[in-house]
C-alpha cells in the first residue's frame, strides 16, 4: 500500500501502470507541462513520451483526424521524446505538482456514463432504493430480493419480449423498480457524469464528500468516441459513487455522482488499431483493489463479458439524431462489481475511508491508481475551458516543418 498522502511509492514501477503489452499499444494522454504551464497531448512509445502539440492542441482534436494512427506514429518515429514515462508516472503517484505529471487523458470530451448494465449492479441499485440509502438494512433486503428474483433474470436480454414478460410479472407482484426498467427495459440509463475538464488522472486524489457515509469505487471500461460516433479507443475509469445519496432518491443522481474529483480516468487512452479494438475489450477483465489505512483490503473483478448490452447499443443510446457531441465524449460503460463484504459492522458492507488507495487495472489498459481524500479538502478544480483556451492561444500548435524534396 502507498504511504499516507501518496497514491504510489518508490516500489511502484512504471511497468505496473502500463498495459502488459505496452510495446504493442498505441497510447496517448495528457501531461501537465511545467515549462509552459499547461496541458500537452502526448504519445507513449518504448518508454519515451512524445509531445504531440505540433499535431493537435487537444485530445479531442487529435481524435477527429482520419489519420490519427499515422499522425501519432509519425511523431514517435521522427521526433525525440520530451519526457520518460517512468518519470511522469513517479511524479503522478507521489503527487508532485512541481514536476511534469499525467492528467486525465481527455479534455473537451463530455463525460457520460451508462448505469445498470450488469444484473449484479442492478440488484445493488434496487437495494439502495429499497433501503432508502440505509446500509444497515442492505443484507436483509439483498437476501429478500435474491429469493424473489432468483437467477433467471441474469439471462434476460434487455428490451426483449422475455424481458417485457418478466416486467409484467414483477409489476403484478409489486416489485417493479426504476432500476429494473433500465436494467432489462428497452432503454439503458445514460447520464452526464462530470463537467468537461473536471476529471482527474492517475495519482490524483479522488473525493468522498463529508455528507456521504456509504460509498464505493466503480471500476469501469470507458470508451472514447469522436464527433462522428467512431469509438477511437478506451481507457479505465472510476465512477466514484455515493450509495446512500442515490439510494434516498434517484433524483439525487447528480449529487451522488458529480462532485469534486469524483471522476477519475487513465492512465492513458489506448487507440484502437489492428491489434486492439472493441472485440478485445468485450472480454476484458477489470480488476479492483482497495488498500485501506486500517489494513483492510478488498478485491473484485468487473468482467465485461457479462455486460447485458453490447457497447454499440450504449454508444447509440448516447449519440445519434437525438444528441450530438461536436467534441466527442467519454462513455463509462458500467460495472459488474458491487462491494458487499463487511468492512466493520456485520451487514453494513463496504464504504470508503480517507486514505484508501484504489487500484483499477486491466491487461490491455494498465492501472489507474488514486487515493481517497475528503472532497472538501482537495484542491479546487480551477483549470477550466477559459484557461485551456487562453493556454492554446498563447501556445498555438506549431506544425513541424516539412522536409524539402527534390524533383
């Protein structure tokens, strides 16, 4: 576990943060450049980190290019690296703002999220609703729902005739829930998770506000989609969740989901190419580990093969004729994992403590590591759109000169 106040330690090597097949991965992200005082779009190759500012001032702009893979390959093949990935990861994990460090790998993209995309998480949302956010009653309600629903609901295809028939039965028995509606109904839940530029990256603290006493991490695959609806890549995300707040009322979803440092993304975006794409991540296992300052450890797995709706359906529900995103969007795809192990009192399940270190990792995407802090005491979010536009105006992208050719 990392020392208090840090999300990493000297023993944490950069290889742990990178994908297992990093030598084959096309990774892009953002670095806080202390020399110019702003964010730079970067690519990672062979341990070096390359400044892509000559190609694109923002990640959103970069992903609009139909030749994005060639653009990235050209810079990494022809230019020297500005940084070493090991140095950036170390500075990020020890939270040293005086050194270049990693940021969340998106910028102008809207941060959207799909909820209740796994049966297990759907059941936990129903429990929150039935207990009105009271963890003391969770175990009792969980057992009752399990006896009533059984395991057959796990095989239902959302929106299918069989799902509609199950809905009618549950209505007749007085067991219908808004969470069952989006879990097995025709339309998935899609909501806005966080404002543009508010997400934090690897090493940064994530926030739990003082008004929450029942909360948890949500390890998720995050799809990165450009303005024409093409899924350009993927990263890892922590959709930090306040179970007691959402359990009181689904209308409090914004209060439960959108707080300072409640959206963490990273470490990098892995671009889709011939070796890595949607078919790869359909079976990705995203592993979670929480190491507490009290010696508590919790582990879990989000197995994407068990998601109830295909990724294409989630993207289509988010973007289409009904809604456009001219700068693209990042889409949290939901989680199978819902922590039920008791941390302290029997029946109360898991909740965060200040100082918890949360590690979310997968073979193809690397590791997103963050420490839990009190939301009200974390650094205020201060670098917004005005600051980004001012920075880009002061430091415009300067395309590299084209070598002269002879006839």
